[in-house]
C-alpha cells in the first residue's frame, strides 16, 4: 500500500490548532496540541478518502500553497 503525504495548513488558535487539508474537499481538523492536531488530521484524511477506492487526490507541492503569516504547512501521512 502506498503512503501519500498531504500538505496541511495549521493555524494557531488561542488553544491548539485548526487544520485544513486543501487537496481534499471538506477535510478539516483541530487539536489542543500540535501532536493531537496531526493525529486528528491523519484521521480526518482517512475518513474523507474512505470511499475513493484508490482514486486518491494527488498531493500538492507545499511550496505552491499560500498561507497567512501566522500559519504553517506540515506534511501529514496517509497510508493508502
């Protein structure tokens, strides 16, 4: 099974992070800590791609994604 790495935009909140995965429509997540936010985003990607049957979206190049100054991008793994 291939492993894909999707860029996710992490936005620091007063407590924790909100996360958007721009390559996957409707894929949002959050977490109180960075570790929790990454874990929850992995789960969200899996749920969003559950019915793709192998036709997964191609991950974007993180260098091509625009963010706000306070945001950052991290690659989040998805085991297909």
